[in-house]
C-alpha cells in the first residue's frame, strides 16, 4: 500500500551533493556537521521529493537506531510521567526517540520487554524499574548495551545512575517529626528489592538511632509495592498491634495516600490523630485532603540527567560510568502537626 | 561490542525443523500456529543457543515491525497514563510493543514525531492528539498506515476511533447543576481544534437550550489548552465581567482544578460560593479539596478498544473503519451543592 518514494540519491543529485551529506542533514544528531544554508536547501529538496530518512534501515547499516528504550515500573504512578517527559524531550533534541514500556512491576514482563527492546537493537536503555541485584541489568552490561538507571541503583555493577540522596530525604522528614514533638513514630517502607525501598528503610533506622529515638519494630513495615493499597494494608497491620503512635513516616507518596485511606476507615483524622509524611512530592499531592507534607525530588532533573548520561554513554561506550545524586528538600504542608495534648495523654492507641 | 550469536538456522537445525517454524514460534503473534510441545522445545533450544528474534530485521523482510506508535498530547495529564497502560497491555498480548511519544500539545513536534514513527515503519498508529481537521491523519491514511484515534475523532475521513459520548456526558453534568437549582451557569471549554473541545462546547449550548436556560455568552470561554493554568485564566476572565454566576461547568478535570485555583485567589469557596463540575474523572480527583463532581469515562476501556481496533486494521487493512462510542456517567462528589440562600440573594457576583 506504500507509495514508492524518491531515494537518498535522488535528493543528493538534485542538491548537487554526495548522498552521505544528505544523510547527515536528515539525521538531527549530525545535522550540525553541515552548514545551515546547505542543510536548509537539502531539507527543502527532500521535502519536495517526499524523501524521508529510514532510521530502521540506516540503523542496520550504521548499527545505530536512534532509539532508546525506557522501562518504568508503573506509568500510572504520577511520579513517572514527569520523568518520562523530561527524558523524551532531552532525547528528541538529539534526534533520538524513546520506546516507552510499562512493566507493571512484574519481573517476568519486564524481562520480556527488555528482551524485545534488545531485539529491536535500541542504542541504550533507561531503566526506572531495576532491582538492587538485577540480572537484567547484568545481561545488558554483558552485551555492551549502554544502560542508565533513573531513581534506582544496583549493587553488583558500576552502572550509570541518577538517583536522589534518599538518606538525606528520610532524615529531613524524620527531623521534622521530631521537631514537632513526635517520638512514637511508625515507618511504612517499600519493597526491599528496589534500591529506593532498601536505602530509605536503612536511613529511617539510622535517623532514629542518631536522634536517640527508640523505634518499636512492630511499627516498622516494608510493603511489597509502592502503591496506595499496600500502604493502606500496612497501616491496618500497624493499627492491629494496638501500639501507641502519633506519626507515620512513609517512603513514598502513594504509601502515604494509603495511610490516609486506612485512617478514614478507622475514623481517625490526619494530622489531628496521626501526622503523615510522604516521599517524592508527586503531582497533585498539594491538593489532597490534607495536603501532604513530603520530600520533594526534582522529577524533571532526574529525567534530563538520565537522558544526558545515556547519550554520553552511546557516543562513548568506554567512558566510565557516573552516578549523579540529586539533593531533595522537605515540603511542609497540612498532613503534619505538633504533637497535641490528646496525643501525648492517650498515647493515641490506634486500635 | 555485541557478541556474535547463534542464528535462526542453528536453532532450526538443532530442533530438526524448518527455519520458518522457528520464526513462527519466536513471534508471539504466530506462536499458536505451532503445537505447544514443539513451541516449547524450540523456545528452549533458542534460549540455550542464545538466539533472539530480531523484529527489526524480520520487519524489513515481512514488512511488519510489530511496533505500534502511540502519540499523546501530554503524558503529565493524568487522564493518559491509564489509557496508555491499557493499550500497552493489549498490544503486548499479541506480541506488539508500543513506541510512546508525548507531543506536548505542539503541532510541530507532533508532526516530527509521527514522521519519525512512519520512518521506523510502525505497523500502525494510535493517536490521542489528533485535531478535528487533521492533515497528519490524512497523510497516514493516504500512505495506507492503519490509524485509530482514541478520545478524539476527525471530520474529514472515515477513520477508526474510540471516543466517549461527550454530548451525554455534558448533558449529565448540566442536568445535575439544574437539579441543584443553578441557572447562572458559566462554561469553560477546551480548544476547538480538538473534537472533545468542540463537541463538548456544542453540547453545552444544546443542553442549555433544551432546558430553557438562558446562558450569558460572556460566561462562556473556550480555553486554548486543557490545562490547569488555562482553566484558572478563563475563570479570572469570567470573574472580571462582574456577572452573576453560581456554577461553572468545565469540559475537563484539569480546567476544573484551574477554577479551584482561581477561586482560592478570589477568596471564594467551592461549593459554597460556586459549584464546579469536571470531565474525565481522572485519577485522584476524588482526593482533592473539594473532591470533584465529574463525568466518568472508562480510561482503560478506551485503551483496550483502541488497541483492538488497530490490531484488526493491521490484520485486515481493507476492513471498514469503526467508531466506538463509550457511555459516560456522572459521579457526584463535594464540588457541587444546592443553590443556597446567599447565592440566590446576592446573585453571587464574583468580581
């Protein structure tokens, strides 16, 4: 059904240049190698003749497809779209496009997706879904495919990554609760297979130790997923212990929203009965009831830097890997409040 | 840097079958043509030998790449991630992957993205960013590329599309406001180049006419984008007219959030001073202050049906185009209330 089109030689002949010059102009990544006036002329002629570069075919010749695979664990988690958009726009500027895939947190489908992307000979991968010990990342490295992790890191390899200073983020949230007078603090963390889940959990224990605050281990739960329903279930479990608490520090905003839901079910109010903190400052948490006190990370910067590191790695595969660590900050909103008389007196038993 | 690998003939020889059988098994879309036992054997041998199907190269032979391009206008609009996820999962089941691109509402970049996807010889396109009169859609049709629109329709062609019954949706919201006693109703719509913006605007005027409610044209504004900032600016413009109103019907949830922001700036309360309705029931609007009364559309169903229509079209390019229209429903939450005495008395002049 496809119409036959002019080929690159037709364009080169009309412009009076070598086909390789046409090729350079039609690839945004190499256009700057040709003078602007000549580039404009060639683009005009290509358009007149209806010639279009086929990166798929040229990828087979040059071993480059100008395609980057981006794997995220959950596109419906509002933290990822701003990262994805920043990645796409940064790649687009250099003539690359992103193949986005949503693994839905399932390791099996993640493997299939990455295999599929490798088979499509992507020039590199940006992974937001990696585990701390990740054989999928290993296999990419072994095959020489440039990989950059975003919002994740792995233990076993020196892999490029853009992450946040999670220790600092957790400590900011913890100190905030301490400053408000809270001492009976629960923790709801994320999956320990993910670096974010693991690092934030360790950071919480360390912050408590440094502050000389005794944490009841029954009030510390690492959820299996960073989701609202996992956060809700974790808080219900904490409530069933019947222990006293006045605040919950969570490792992710969706977990915090789950705590809101659990509090609703128990007819308890945030922050009157329980103060709650989140992590990520994902879009819209400032609009929630109550607006969420959380650790802000720059989602756009995560995406921009991940794209930049990957493009460097594609241009120069032998360059050493880099880890960038961005600095988070605390945003105080309505979900945290000073320990009040009722909380101090009753010990605020939740069950 | 890539290791040399076994090829399809090595796998076929070891399995004692023709290479075309191996090819069928390794493509999820054709695997069912081979017995399950044989498929398992071939998959095991392929894994042992480290052979991987290259859909890029096989796409050049078979003219199929098992890749679908998905263009959305704004990945950070929470309405799109659930649609995208549903599309991805439905495609994945048939062995296709999605190349996702976010056009950021810019027509120029949208053109570049679609051109890029065409050059990569996608088997089809799912477009959520189409205009009512769209030469980009025309050009795809002219070139014989299967296209399905999702949450959009176009005028000039018989193009497959999955849309919502926007007339019904707007009428449900309008009737709800009328039932609450409101008569001085403002409307904030979306861009008229988009079918959703156009259809919802026409539906609002029709609903008002049928209900015998006189609408002040100064209270009717079609914003240029479906964004919070556009909704905020539109309500500020309405406020500057100094006209009486007690309710605002908006054509999209983000516009409604912008009205919330404008009301905050004016020290007015929703719904005490102004009732507000949205459209889409995007994720998290039930958590906002106040929770948004809105028209619910099934985002997952939009995605699933769009993928299904596109796969049909890819299998059978000559099949007639189909338009599916899904039925929306109203979800009443806290942003709408009965016309109160203060509103009825003062006429609730906003400026």
